[in-house]
């Protein structure tokens, strides 16, 4: 019968259920942990070791305090994330709000309309005068 390794449950690590790849600081924690050597079972949330997560969370907290930023942010309902909209227009699969999806649709329709518009040559008066003189 095959042996199965059992990783420690998140219950023995407080808050470990929230420290996953979906966490906003996951990339920072992974960068902090890149120089450490660990087994995969030692990685909290499969991302980084506890020390790397602690460093990332501490640095984020201290930056917020030093800059006077609020610790808890409330989502503004009419906010449109321009970076997310541009990334979605390039074809990346992102989780967007309804307003952001509407903005992506509006911008793509604008591009489609621009590309389907017949080309009209607009020239300067000098170019028109040169053409008349050449006749």
C-alpha cells in the first residue's frame, strides 16, 4: 500500500488559511523565502516559510504606518482599476468588477469601431496645391 505524506493542518498555524497564493503579499513573501532552503511541507499556504510571510506582513504594516495609510481599506464602488482594465484588454483572465468589465467592453468597442471606419485621406493645403500644380 502506498505511503502518503500528510502536511500539517492550517489549524496549528493561526491565520495560515488566509496566507495562500491569492494573498496580495504572496509574491513578496515568496521573494523573501527564495534564499531559504525548505521542504515543501514547511511552506505556509504552499508559498513561503513562516519567517518570510512574517517579514512581508511586517514590512507592509510598517510602510502603511510610516506613510499614514489606513490599515483597513474600503472598496470604492465607482473605482475603476486602469491597470486591470489594460491587462484584461490584452487578454489576461482577471477578476474584474462590473464597472471594470463595462469599461473593457467600451474600450474594445471603440477600437473595433476605429478599425472598421473607412480610411479617409486628409491632406494639407500645401499637398493639395502640389497635386493641382502637377496636373
